[in-house]
C-alpha cells in the first residue's frame, strides 16, 4: 500500500527548503552591507538575530511576545552607541520571520497529515496582498536594474553613475530602494506571522499588555531625557529644538508611534476591570501622554483629540442606549451622578485654560503647544488674506511642494510609478523641472501620495483595497454576530483597536509615518490584532452555530490559498502588464541616460583624451564608453578603426547605443577605417547619451607596440553630423 504521508513529506520538504533558503538568501545578501561601526555592535546584533530565530522557531508565541517588546525599545541600542543609521529592528525581524517559517512548516505538515492545529488564510486579503507584493518585487527589481544602468545587459561592468542633478549616485540609490522595499514588504510578512501565531483572545490581551508595558518603559526614558539629559540617545539638533525622541529614531517617529498606540492604551485603561491593573495602566498612561507632549508632534496631538472624540461618541452612544432601556429610577440616579460630574469637568477645564495657573503655564510653554499655536495663527492670517488653500499651504511645513511633485510623478508614470523609495531620488529633478525654487529633499509628507508616486495606480489601488477589506471584514463581524443570534454586546477592546487603525489611516495623510520600521511593524501589528480577534471569535461562533443557517462569514478562512485558474491568470496578467509598463518607462523617461540629457547632469566614462596625428583628431575608448553628445543633425557619422594586433585572427564586436536603444552592431575583421552611421531622426531633444561597447579590450604594452597600460577598445575619428 502506498505511503501517502511519505509522498506528502517529500513534496513539503522540497517546498519548505526552497522557501526558507529564498528568504535566508535575501537576509544574508542584505546583511553583507551592514556597517557595524564597532565589534560590540556586531556581536550584539548578530547574537540578537540568532536568539530571536531560535526562540521563534521552537516557541513562536514567546518569540512574538519578545519581538513585540523590542518594537518600541530596541532602537535605543544603536542610538546610544552612535550608530543611528543602523536599522537594528529590521534585522531582528529577519530572525523572527525565519524562525516563524520553521514553526509554520511544522504546523502545516501536521495539518496535511490530519492533525490539529491549522494555519489559516483569509483568501480575499491574501489575494490582494499577493498582488501588492508582486507589484512591489517587480518594482524593486526593475528600479535597481535601472539605477545600475541596465548592467549587465548593456555594459559588462558596473559604473557608479550620477542618477540625478544633485549628484546622488547608483551606490546611494540602490541601497535606498532596497531599504524601502523591505519597509513596504515586512508589514505583510508580520501580519501573516502574527495572524497565525495568535490563536486565543488571551494571547491578544497578553500581546497588548507587553506592547503597553514596553511603551511605559519608553515613557520613563523620555522623562529622563526631557528633565535630565536631552542628548542621551538623541542629537544636538533635536535637543536644541526642545523635542525628545525617547527610544525611537527621532521625535517624528515617536509622534507617529503615539498616534497608533494612544487608542489601544486608552482602551486598556478604561475597559480593564481589575482595579490593581487599572491603576498601573493609568500611571503608565499618564507618563505616555507626557511623552507625546515632549515629542512636540502636532499630528500626534491632533490624533489624540480625534481618538478622544471617537471614544466619546462611542461611549455616549452606549450610554444613551443603556438609559433608553433602564427603568425610570435608574435614569434619574444616573443623570443625578453624570450631570454634576460633567459640570465639574467643564468648570475645572475652564479654570485651567482661562486663568493663570501652573498647569496652564506648563502647557503653554511646551514645544507642542507653541508649534500648534504658531500653526493656528499662521493659518488664520493666510486664510483671511489669501483663502483656504493658501492657509493650508502655510501650515504644511512645505509639504505642498512634495505633494505636488508626487502628483507630477503619478501623471508622468501612472501605470508604474518611479519605484519603491525612488520618490526621494527623483525629487531633485522634478523640483528643477517645474521651477519651484525649492530645493530641500524630503519624503512626500503623505503616505498615499508616496505609494501613488512610487508604485503607480496599481500599487495604490491594491493598498487602498486592502485597507477597505480590513475595515469591511471587521464591520461585517458585528453583523455576523447579530445575524447568528449571539450576544449583541460589543467587543470593547476590538473597538479600541478599530479606532486606533482608523486614526492611523487618517494620520497617513499628513506623513508617510510607516517609513520608520518601528512604525510600520506597529501599524501592521494592530491590523493583526484586529483580524486575529475576528478570526478567533468567528471560529468560536461557527462551531456553535446551526450549520443550516446560511450566514456569510466575515473572514474567508481557509487552510490553503486555493486560487482557481481564473485568479491565477488574472494575477499573472496584472503583474506582466505592470512589468512591461515599468520596463518601458525605465528604458526611456526614467533611465539615467535619458534624464542626464533633460536635467543637464552628465556621466562620462571610457573616453580617453583626444590626440592629434597627421592633422586629424583621434580618440581611444575603453572596452565600454559613454558620454552626453549634443545633437547637430538627423544622423551621426562615427569613423571607427580596430587596430588590434590580432584583429584578423579574432574579430572585434562593437555595439552602438543611443540612450538605451541599440542602434547597430558590427564586427571588425581588419584594421581599416569604417564610417558608422547612427540614425538620430527619432531623437527630439537637443542632446542624447552615446554608449559604445566592445567585445574585448587589449593593452599596447602586452603586444610590444607601445608603453601604454591602458585597456583599449576601439579607435574613433572625429565624428560629425548630417
């Protein structure tokens, strides 16, 4: 009898080894580029990655808890050691995810053999997520290829070329693109991991308690920074501005983190029933609020007010519903207690804000209050003088320049964008092209515009549709409970998580906060909490439901993706179309050769100095040569000669490119002069990039025909135009 378990194991082992090695290869390749700065940092980082890998592989839940604690805290290590550019959290995530893959494979293997437990997918979210990841991978690969100047398909050697008129080079641009690729991708990988690791409601509570406790430690460090040593783990620039960063990269990262955490923190304070835990959370929450003020983030302050308003509406709705069902005596008692309490709060607030007192003075002197008051005054002035639009521009901290340039990139490349992370690289050229008179390079100031500029409409639509599905499925959960006849009591913690996510979605309008690794992981962790809560409750209710009821489930849970042939074809068509469109843009308007002729910067390599002989000018090239040439006619004539000593035994192949288009290739079999005619009728610009590549080179000294050690390609005469 055939042993099916053995057949299954062979297929699974082959798949698992391939997947694990693929992710491991990506990690090791990226790991090669780290500059540790010290032996201590090298040992600490690699030991942390190894420990996280082993812990998650054998105890995935414990690994998740430890990693959650690291999210707000671990960046303090490179900050204190002076290596602020080292993204230590990203590398520890690599260890976490590789460890999780091993535990996932083991769980999947047991499930296929009929043993519990099971890995779950939501088919809808998985399909959209895979589309976005596919677009992202293609975009990253093509963008790196573009900034490498299409090496090795056009040239045999890698040249560190200028990629914009500010002088950024290929060696600057390529790592930047790869970093932002990871920044986009790790959120989906973390969501996938946490969604499957979390299996019970108490594990969500435990994870949130760990996250809140780690945030409390960060708040204590923030208080120490603010009152005693502002430069500890920070920079002189931020210390002089009166803003602190706590354990985060900078104050903006701290503000972005506070936006996401505040509603969850507040939920734990007001919904926790045990008095001792409530007291502890209340103390930590007070420190957390102080940390938000210390950060000086206006967006964080606005998000807190929005969150409080959302909680207020939610609480008021529940209270009105409660009163409508309560007996008359209870209504009178409640109103007798609540109304005086509201009056006391209103009077106390008025006393604080409309009289001179120490609390008001502290608030007024805080950096966040000063910056907010200045923004309000500025908006009011410009609004009264120039209108609403100019008022918004005046308080945007020049964001409107970046918004306009992102929109211009989207107009130029709607189907593909400019590539992950490439907004910052392309920005100097766009600022010059549109004559803004503004030359400061920064991020977009808006996450959605960043996705649109970098990944085009396909990337933005996929991302927005994913956000839509997340909110839709959470909302459908409440309808599912009601239709199934279960208790109508709301999940209070889930409501807090939903408010947190809603505020985060709104805050992304004012900045691409998830460009920070810690913020990206926190953002997707909150999504994992929400979807895991729905999953756990849905599974619990489904087991108790009457299966005869035809009620749609919120999540389309499945043990395997199970895409049908239509979905597979659609997926392939979307990605192939995106690839074709992006490759076309990358070979034309986005390419280095095209841009340097439009934006007036120049890369030149491989052309040796001219020399004169018999009254004529000549020039040697290296094996590969490139330069910008001014167009003087509809065709270009380039005299070429291959005086290699062995030219008759081994012909020399030469290819001529204009920009990135191959205009012709030829073989030299003797040392005669030949006129190579290059058609330029398709060039509409005043200049173009000429590239000449040879199949081999030679050195005069090696053949005893001179003393030169230069590696020579082809000999050129004086070119001219017709």
